[in-house]
């Protein structure tokens, strides 16, 4: 009985047959095979992300299963190359990286960093050859990222309707661009959504997503790479702000969860009922993340006083965030403006180094005017008093 948790692997039905035959039980021919999960009471759950059945002739001897990880990274050759091996037979394995990849060591029932290794087949064995990209891989993990005709409905799937908040949307494809016209949204960001299933992700690998997009009106859109079953846990996600101008967007992430050969990629198109146009969608392996590009916003108090640093740095393309407020005697602060008198706020996205100056409005000195008003009031009071006296004298004369 297995004593520790097994998250993936290969089960040989043939080996089970052989074990029963050794025990004196002949099972004959296999006519049907099914995957069955039974619970002996209590509560719990079971999740199967990827199951594959394969059929072949009965294999005599020890079985060697080899896997390239990721599959696009390279291949493995073996000598001798056969399905079953005699007990203690030696097998030579060679890892051959694909163009743009390099070998990164053996795992499973083999170890070492050399591309060539020898395995003694004293039992069934599972061996993984690991590869890593050199720079940026040219292989697009996503299918039909350039949206050929009829790709929505085959490699891509538009999810709407009752299971998606009663959302509604239509799609069209032209010139390698897919336009999704959202006419009704649900309560969640994924209502509706454009997805692609069976996206293979490997633990520890770094990825770069690029795509071009525009919208009929400015709106937000989220991209999610997630588990395709159960609670749809996110492996990576990011929100993007789309405009009416076609732009290229980039997102880099590392797969920190266990490898998933059947993950789901999704453009979440809820939140706003407007059309979105997508093209050139590409997900590739990368060796390292691009260094974060910083841009600087420098503050010129323009005759005022600024407390703290006179500049801040933010990630290129990110919103500035909190801005300082300078002071100047006799003036009120109107905001920060650049040389073209464009106003910068906390929500402004900074794409290059910029110097902004404080805009001031003079506060009028009313102290002299107040004194004049006070003197005038005194004169009015005096005239009022004299008028009252004159009226009294006239009354007495009558």
C-alpha cells in the first residue's frame, strides 16, 4: 500500500497482471479499462487534472518511461531502444535540447547534470530530462494566437450564458484579429470570458505573455492563467487598462504551483459591456524576467517649498500614485504641470522621465480693503448719528 501522496505518474496495468499471474491467478485478456475512484465512507474530494490511457502489446521485462520537461524543450534518446528491458540491463540515455534550449539535469529515477547518463534497469523506472530556455523561446504555447478563421469555437472558446452570469457576447474574426462584442455582463469579471484550455505549464518555469488589444471605449480587462477544474485556482493574473488605441501588453510570471498539463488561459471580459479586439496573443517560455524599467518624475516647486524628496521613481507605464503638496506664502497650490501645461495626477501613468512644476494662484491681500471698509463704516455711522440729531431738531422746531 502506498504510504505517501503521489501527485502524478504512470500506472502500468500490465505490471498488475504480471503480479497476479505470479500469485497463480491468470486474468486472461483485457477487454476494458476504466478509471474508478471509490470512497469508503466519510467526506473528502478527488481531483484529476489529466488522465491518459494508452494501449499496446504486452511488455516483457522492466519498463522505462522517459519525459522531456517541458515537452518543447528537447527530446530523449535511449540505447538500446525497446519497450521492455531485462533485469539489470544497462540503458544509455541522451538528452538533446531543442533550438533555443539547454539541458538542465535529470530527475526522477536518474540524477546528474550531464546530457548523457546510464541507467540500470533493475525495476520499472520513470526519468525526466529537464530543459531550460536560452533567452526567449520562439514556441507559442497557445494555439491560434493570430486568430485564423473559425478559431473561436475550436482552439478558443467564448463563455457566455446562464453559467456565466447570463452574460451575452458575440465574436468575429478579420485579418488575424478577434473582436468580442460584449452586450451584457454578469456580476463577476469572468462573465463573459474568452478562454483556451489544455495549456501546459511546468513548475519552476518562467513565462511571458504578449498580446495587442484595443476597446470601443476605455475599459479594464483581466488575464488569468488558472486551474481548469474544481475551484479554478489562479496560477497568475493581471489587470490591464485598454484604450481605443491598439497597444501591445506584456505580462511575465513564474509557475510556482505543481505542473499542470491542462491549465486554462482566459481573457475576462466582464465589468464593461463594450467590444474588445485582440490579436497576436503569444505565451512563451523565458529564461529570466526582463529587468523592471523605472522612470522618474522630478518636482520643481516653482518658488514654493517642498518637504521630502524632489523626485519619485515608478515602474514604466504604472500610475504615479500619491503626489507631494508644496507650500508658498501668499499662493494656493493648483497642481503639477509639465512644460506643455498638462496636469499630472495620482492616476497619471508615467512612461518616461518628466519634470513637473508647481502651478500657483496668488491669494489677494484683502487687509487694506478691510481697513477701508472699516473706515467707511465709521463714516456711515457718523452720518447716521448726525442725521438722527438733525431729525430731532426739526421735530422740536415744529
